C-alpha cells in the first residue's frame, strides 16, 4: 500500500512542485493538499495520512503549533 502524504504549504507552486516529484514514485500517494495550517489540521483528521510535508513558516494561525497538525 502506498505511503499517504498530506502536503501543506501556502504557495501553490511549491505544493505542485513537491507533488510532481512525489508522483514519480508509485510507493507514494498525495492524498490531500492544504494552503493553511487550519486546512492541514482538518485534512489530517479526514485523510489520516502517514506523512505530513509541512511548511513551518506558513504563519496563517499563530495560535497553532505545527506539531498539532499530525496529532489532530
């Protein structure tokens, strides 16, 4: 079963670039993409990915610790 990945970055170009790179490996499947930390938390709950690739400098919600995204 492929590794399920959630991509979280506030730059569309960065998300698409990483997604394109990951798409070349059949053992990896991008299950969701988020542009904000809040969206990343919601999508992590919905899709329960194995890995979250997270931009630590999104800064959209100062009250959210990035570690909470996967723990959510």
